[in-house]
C-alpha cells in the first residue's frame, strides 16, 4: 500500500528540484505574431519569443511519462516499456527527429552544445525569462542520459529499431513494439559515444557549477545547483574512464552495435576524446587533462580537418574551447595565441573563402555532401562558433568580419533568403507548414504522408527544419525529409545564437519584416531533387552540373570525400531512413 505514497512524494519532490516554472507558463504565440515588429530594445521581445519557441520544440519531442507541467497539450505519455528488454527503466528522454527512436550520440552532442552556449551566453536565457525551461529541458535530457549510463562501463546508445520505426507513420499512442535497447560496454566499446556523453555531462556540470570561461561573455544562465553539478561530473568521469580504458579497446560505436550505423554512424573518436578531456579539465581544474586533450589533437591529426561542426565531428569547436580555457587559466600550459591561429585558419576559410564550404547564390554557407541533407545545420553551427569566437579574435577586422558573417547566416535562416521563408516552424506566416514529423502530422498512413491530413494537425513551434537545397529552393513537402525534417541537433546552434541576440540585438529577427504570402509567391515549381525525391532531377530549372551534384545516389558525394576512411562513409550519410521516398 505505501509504495504509491513513496512515488507521490518522490514526484512532488522532483517537481521542486529545479528552477520553478513560471505560472502561467510561457506558450508560443501563433505564427501571425511573428509578422509584427516589436519595439526595439534589449531584451527584444521577438528574440525572446524565438528563444522560448526553440526550447518548446524540445518539450514536444519528449518520450515517456509526461509531467503535469507539460505544455504541449497534443502530446501523450509514450514508450512506457522502454528498457524492459534489459530489465531497466529507459523511459523518458527525447525522440531524435521526425520519428520515435532515441539516439544517445546526437542527443549528447545537442546537450553539450546547449550547455556550452548557456555557459557563455546564458544571461540571454535569464533576460528572456526562459531559464526555467532551459533547466527543465536539460534535466529531462540529462536525467535520461543518467539512466542510459546504467553501470560504469555500460551506456545505452539507442532505443528502438531504425527500420521498424521508419515503417511507422502515426501518432504517439501506437508506436510499434518491440523497442530493443542497444548498448556499448566494456567488451563491446564505443569510444565516441562514451566520450561524447562524457563531454555532455562535463559541459553541463560546468554550467550547473557556475564554472565560467571568461568575462568576455555574459555569464551562465541562473540555474546553478552544486548537487546536480556533482552528479553530472561523476557520470562524466566514469564515462571518460570507460571511453579511454575499456578492455575491448577503442572503437567507433557502430563497430560494436551495427544497428546505430543506420542513422548515426560515427566517423571517428579522436574529436570526442579531445572535447571530453577539455570540458573535464575545466570541470576538475586539471592541467594534465588539458595536456591530454592537446595530445589527442596531435595523435588523431585533428588539425587537418576543415569540414563541418556537427553531431559527428566536434573538431572545429576544439580550437575555440582550447583558446577559451588557455586564456582563462594560463597555468594549464595552453598557448592561447597558438590556438587562436588554429581557430582563425578555420574561420578565415569560411569567411574569406578557401575552405571546402562556399556560399550559395542566396548566401547560405554550403558544403557539398554534408549540406545536401539539412543544409541549415552546417551554416548555423558555423555561425554559432564564429559568434562565440568574436571576443577571442586576434584583430579588430576579424572581430567585425566574423560577427557580420555569422549574422548573414542567422538572417538567412530567419527569412533573408530567396524563398522569403524563415526556416523555423510557427515563427511567421511564411514558415514551413509541413515539417516531417510523424507526431505532429496527424497522419497515420505512410502511403499518404503528403496528403493525409491535408494540413498538418499540430504546429511544431520552434522546430528548425532541414533547409533548402543548394539552389536556395525550399520545397515544403512532408515526405521531403532532407528539407523539412526537424531534429534535436538542428535546434541546438540556433538556441545559442538566439540567446546571444537576446543579449545583444535591439533589432527584430529578420522575419518580422516579411509580408504574409511572401513564400507562396516565391516557392519553386516542380519537385525537389535530393535524397528523398528524384522526381525533380530532370527538371528544366537544373543544369547538368546540378543534376550530378544533387546526386541520384545518396552518399556518393560523401563517399568521394571520405573514401580513404573506409566503409562507414556510406552509412555516415545521415537519416537515410526515409529512402522509401
Ligand atoms: C539541486 O538538484 C538536486 C538534484 O536534482 C535536487 O535534489 C535539489 O533539490 C536541487 N536544489 C535546489 C535548491 O533546487
Ligand atoms: C493569432 O493570434 C492573434 C492574437 O495574437 C489573434 O488575433 C488571431 O486570431 C490568431 N490567429 C489564429 C489563426 O489563431
Ligand atoms: C494524443 O492523444 C489524443 C487523444 O487523447 C490524440 O487526439 C492526439 O492526436 C494524440 N497525440 C499524438 C501526437 O498522437
Ligand atoms: C555488451 O554489448 C554487446 C553489444 O551491444 C552485447 O551484444 C552484449 O550482450 C553486451 N554484454 C552484456 C554483458 O550485456
Ligand atoms: C565506478 O566508478 C567509480 C569511480 O567513479 C568507482 O569508485 C567505482 O568503484 C566503480 N564501480 C565499479 C563497479 O567498478
Ligand atoms: C586550480 O589548481 C591550481 C593549482 O594547479 C590552484 O592554484 C588553483 O587555485 C586551482 N583553482 C581552483 C578554482 O580550484
Ligand atoms: C605561444 O606560441 C607562440 C608561437 O605560436 C610563441 O611566440 C609564444 O611565445 C608562446 N607563448 C607562450 C606563453 O608560450
Ligand atoms: C493507405 O493509403 C493507401 C494509398 O492511398 C491505401 O491503398 C491504403 O488502403 C491505406 N491504408 C489504410 C490502412 O487506410
Ligand atoms: C553585439 O556584439 C557585437 C560583437 O561583440 C558588437 O559589435 C555589438 O556592438 C554588440 N551590440 C550591442 C547592441 O550590444
């Protein structure tokens, strides 16, 4: 009889174990609110709402038993048996994207990115009154990662099977079973997933413990809690020990768990080892961990990488973090000016040209291959790193140029593009209406994904969609997942950028200047040509060159670039899952 009583007590205690949520709650306003300019000032009300919506998106992605404070009324409790196959409770956490799998590797990247952002630009969350929701989002995610870290050397890296999940298109009450739990462990290691999760725990421990890097930034969001910070640090240390010391040695995690390679195969683990060691060096005031991180940089030749920053590759963030820490604590023995040089070589390649990325005609930073699917992600991640790096730049001209370049990318995503579409759901009347999200669509027949129902049932406020193609064309089609899917990691850089703009920008986000109907008058004719659709590939609007590059064979571009690195290049082409289309 008294077990339920204990549960009730625990539940109510948990509800107070965090920054109290506002009453009444913050709720997104309908899209028309994004078409009226706000009165200029700091904080700017439009940037504050955007920050709120970006966080609200993560609430819509929740799995498990939803708390009484749930704001997304059209969501239900779901996947309540997760973990039963391994006799554990793995309920909770977040669904990865438009489907219902839970993926630890991209989730931990997302959480790391958000915690790092909220350490540097955290006062933006405070000013926008969004810190309680930031705390809520982080705890929902981290508490699940704690469950997934079931023993010192055991980490669950995925729940649910990719194929089963992708064959399902429907709401959250009929998610197909079984949902197997996949793990890495001492004998079947995953160096990247263990170290990447350690990095997330360490970055968030720094935030919860108020361990700031520098006074050049606004300082952390006000959610400090020493007990929670200590718990997070303990998990970070254990996972780092697992990553470096597993008796099975070092391996990419899909080597141990082939299932995870279908959507999120990793290209290497040197970057995760380095970033975990760095965040941990700061968390534990350890110069030897800082030196260890510098050792990984050398050992894995990370300096030769000039590609994108994302869930798979954290390398471009490393020189920034090395420089931040070297500057903050010279006793670690880091040379800030050396790391500045490394960081600026990379950023100059983006801003002044010479790197592998280039700008589309409409101004989007684009990497052939990586940007062919979710084109906004490389651009927004670059903008996020550039913005963070501005106070560390060696010259005034770089400070200006990096800042301005980052702004062009943010403005592009927010509607300053040839489609006149802000690529965030529910931000403005010109926002995408058909995000690829099974739960928001209201549909339940995958054969009629685009037409049933004609209008998406629920507005997935705050979801950053994949983005346009290299010709700046955006097709607002539900089945076109490279352009319209939403995902945990897509929102992460935009959150940090929005927090920074709340702090710093008196002017509205670009979209308030867009007239209703602007996208309708610009939207492209015909069909797309990408990894989901080939119907548009023969269209008159594409040159022969375009046909080849846009690729009828997904993964080909990636394969060409990475062929030396082996078989995983094929599977590293992400989210192939909806290739049904
Ligand atoms: C700090 O976090 C811990 C762990 O979640 C919680 O038990 C405690 O109540 C929190 N303290 C405050 C003051 O919020
Ligand atoms: C959107 O909200 C405004 C008030 O902010 C209201 O006037 C309008 O009717 C709403 N539109 C829809 C479609 O709900
Ligand atoms: C949640 O359940 C309600 C019925 O209680 C249903 O109308 C709604 O569509 C469900 N939500 C999802 C995402 O399936
Ligand atoms: C360790 O992980 C591998 C790969 O997921 C799995 O096959 C094996 O059963 C796990 N070992 C234990 C003891 O659970
Ligand atoms: C788990 O790691 C901690 C150190 O963080 C250690 O004290 C403990 O003994 C380890 N447990 C096992 C079972 O190895
Ligand atoms: C970090 O360690 C150094 C010695 O290595 C010590 O002088 C310094 O006070 C420590 N800083 C903190 C914040 O503990
Ligand atoms: C840092 O490295 C530069 C060369 O890149 C060197 O000139 C400088 O003396 C070094 N600074 C320190 C403090 O070692
Ligand atoms: C799903 O749609 C297809 C194509 O329109 C149709 O043939 C099929 O009967 C539908 N299935 C259900 C269960 O309604
Ligand atoms: C915002 O930050 C940039 C870069 O540090 C600076 O140039 C600009 O003056 C700031 N704007 C405001 C309004 O603080």
